[in-house]
C-alpha cells in the first residue's frame, strides 16, 4: 500500500503550475472561478476551513470548505467532529459527482475510524455514470483495498489494488503490483484457481492465473517456463507480463536439487537411537513409495559426533545431506569442519568439505547465518504456538486467555504466541502459568475471576447472613482460551475450565496444541474433551490406509513417534523442492506434516491442521 496516499490524494499540481505559469512573457492567467476550491488535500486546520465556509455566500464553496474541514478532522483522528461537518451539508450538498463522491468517501473514512468496516464499504457505492478525476479514483480504490484488508478478504483486496494500479504513474504502479504479488503468495492453489476465471476484471484474473501457475509449477522449472510463456501470450498488456515479479524471475533461474547420493545423519546408537529410528523408517517409507535405482540413501551415525558423521558422508560422495536430528548436533555442524589431521592423511573430498553440500537440518537453532544451500525443518512447539496465534486471529478472537504450564516449554510457547499476537493486534495476550496438582485449579479460578467472585459473595453473606443465595460469576471479557499443557495435564485442565464458567456466561472456544493430545484416551476421557480445538499434523487427524499400516507395523508408537516418522517422510519428499520453495516464499507444499513453505533464511515453516473433539471423537475441521 502507498501510505502517503492515505490522507493526501494524488494530482500533478506541479505539472499544472508549469502549464499555467511556464512562460514569463504571457499575460497573467485569469483567476479560476471562486467555486473551484480544490478537494485534493486538506493542509489547513479544521477551524480555518469552517471559517472560510462561514464567510462564503456560494453554496458550492460552502460545501467544499465543509468537506475539507471534515477531511482535516479525519486527519486528526476526530471522527465525531468530521461526522458533524458532513451531516451539516447533507441536505444542501450540490449535486455534482465530485462533491457527492467526496462526501461518500469521507463518510466512509469516518466509519473506518470507528472500525465499522462493512458499513464503510457499503457507503462506497459510486454509480458507474459518475465521471471522476483520477485523484478521486486513486483514493477510492486504495481505500477499498485497505477496508478489505481490515476485514481479512485478501482476494477482494487484490481486486481493488489491480484497479488502483491503472490510475498511477509507473513507479507507484510497480509498488502496488509488488503488494499484489505479496498478498497472493500465501493463498492456496484452489483459491487462486477458483477466482482466476473472473472475466469481468481481466487484470485481476490475470494476477490470480499467474499466481496459480507460479505455485502449481514451481517444482518443475521447464513446465513453469512453458506455462508462463503461454500466460504472457494471452495477457500481453498485463502489468506482470511487462515486468515479472522479482521473486518469480529469480525462481526461473534456480535449479532444483537432484542428488543421486543422499546422506542421512541420525543418532543410530545410544540413548537417542529409538527416537531416530522413527525418522529413519519415515525416510525409507517415502523412498519405497517410488524407488529409484539411480538414487542411493546412506545413513551415518552421529552418536560419536556430528562432525565425524558429516565428514564420513562427504567422503562417501554425498550430494545432499538430511540431518542431523538433535539441536546440539546442528550447533556442532554450524562450526567449521575440523581439518586438524595432516592434509596428506585426508581424502580428496575433505578439501571440498569446506564448501558444504546442500543440507536439510532436522532441527532449528536460534542464531545462525543463512546460507543459500542450508535449510531447517523442525517439529517445534514454539512454532506451533505461533501458528495458533494466527489461527485464533483468523477466527476473529480479540481477547484470548493463555493457560500455560509453568515450565521451560510452557514459557517458550507462551512467549512465541504472544510475539505473533502482539504483531497482529498491537496488544499482548493475557497469560497465566499453572503448577501441577492443586495449584492448577487455583490458577484456573483466579484467571477466570472466580476467586474474586466467591470472595465478594462471602463478604455479602457476612454482612446480610448466610440465607442469601448467590452463585459465582466468571469474567466475560475473554473470548477464547489457549491451553499450553502436556497430555497428562489436559484431562484435568479442561474440566477445571468447564466447571469454572458460571451459568451467567457462555463458554468460550478452547484451543490447545498437539502436545496436549491424550495417548490412547478412553471414551470417557474423550467425552471430557468435547468442543476442544487441537492442532496437529494433518496425517494424524484423519484415519487412512497409511495410518492403519503404521499402526499395525509399530503398535507401540506414541503420537510423538508418529510425528517424527512423518517428519522423515516429508524430509525426503522436500529434497527436490527446497530450492524453488525458497525462491518463491509463497509456494506451499501440502505435506503430511502440514502445509510447508520456506522462508528466505531457509526455515521450513509448517502450517498445521486443526481438529475438534465432538461426541468423544476427534474430527478434522
């Protein structure tokens, strides 16, 4: 969005001045009619415009100064005074499209200040017969785009921006086009495909078609180039046909990884071997789906040191490395490869190891230097909490309450949730940390205001006698609860919340993370979890032949082990896609562990699926 257009509209005043006054020898220009008071911007104080309106005997001039006063009030954030100024001329407004449009525009701006966005959009119903100056159309489309952004309708936001760009100079149109592309990047393919058939707005439809092509064919450069060429032939005058978005141009020049020798670094012995075996089984399961005799996968044990395992993999001719798994091992490999032994004793490949081959780490670390060929794929509780903050925001939640376990994981997840929530709303969420045992119930009652309510009831009974009948009240200002707990705490925490909502308040939606998912829960326990929303990898939210096969082969596996199995499966699946996913940050791959994308720093992001307990069963949403 062009922020400078928010309160000051575009017009080429400098060019107009040059035309009128460019020749010093010509006679002085005739002064414009007094009614031509420009509405382009409101640079004076509201009181000055109101004074000018009061001095004029011309109704149109009075209208114009009143509109400018309202505009100035809006610039100051004074919705009440702006509305009063607009109401004062409503019945006397001269019936000219320029004035009628400005009155509607400013009325909608007032509604925006009071956060009544739907009413503001309804106000912007300019009749098609109105012929308005470019500056008014710029303000109109830009404002509508901002309103659709407010109400989270990105498709309509793109529609308005695509109309806006045709009224702007090339440099500013390019800025708007970049905004359009950024908005389109996170959208799912089916959404893009559905709206790309809109024949009423060719430029808008062209943007969606281009975004679909970029997303659908991102992993196959040859097909991507072919379909882009076809699109450009059909849309030769489209802004993006004249200049492709920067990251799309970059993606066209990126070659996908196509390794024939893949090394996997895992702790195959020692205390972590059981954990690593699930990842290994996932990798091999993916390989056996479509075995390729030209591709070899070799496993290297990190139990005696990640550096040594990495060096052994390189010496064996590895062209791509998956792993290691443990965070401490990832940190080891962030250090330079050891070359302490005499150079004559090193193999020829050792010298090449300074330039690392492409690598997909199976964990993440806080501080790292991004490298074009290094990627980080982690099943991180903190990332899951960040994902949950976006989910609650998208669900329209405004005042969430967090109940988090008072331990390292609980604090880290709460901090991650709050970081995203504050970015989205400019306000932190309320967090209460609970300790296990009896303190859990106390924390729930305190956070819901139940303890304060019971204390007030006790004071009243002390004054008026115990015959007084009263029931506690829980607070009504929160509209959701996000529980950050382990699976042993949840069967207690959720019922505590249920019984501490008073009969005077409607229960709020409850959310939790995959860490809370109860293992092998009984029917009775599952009934206690009814109406709870839980995030998890999509593969674990819906039964299939594949999930049943894994259950039959490894019946003792926990949910955590199954998630690691799927992590290994997706890791091998990602190898040939990572380069393009990084070049196109909006490109998403629908993996078994979530909707996956890659940030410019190489982090693989996971958008989890959500399920809901209903009638004792967890059903995908």
